[in-house]
């Protein structure tokens, strides 16, 4: 599954998805190169656009939020929910 993370603010936001590591696909339309980079938090600076992907192999309800906790407290969070396994990375 893929996310596009866009920072339209003037602050850096450490974007974090619970329960999953994410693969960096691109930043500001520049494709990632070299070894795959799997992380659990991405610092999204002002104006940046990140494309990330994750293996949807951990069904449930997961928090996705800014790891700057005052920002999360102010509402910079969402709930990701899915059932079953959906992963473009697994062989069938």
C-alpha cells in the first residue's frame, strides 16, 4: 500500500505509522536509489512530498501521526484500518 505524505506547514513533522515499517519510494519526485530503506518514522520538512509504501500484513486499526506529540495532540493524526492481508510485495 502507498501513502503520499505532504507537508504544507512551516514546521518539520516526524511522520510515523504504528505497526508497520515503511519503504521510502521517493522524496520530492526523486525516486529512492540504492538499497531499500525501511523506516518507522520520516522527518517531513516544510514543503516536502514523500511517497512511502508498506506491507499491509498486520490487519487492525493503527495510528498514523506526527511524532511531535503536541502536534498529534492538536489533531495531526489519523486512524488506518484494514482487514485481511494486502501486499504488493508478497509472492502469490
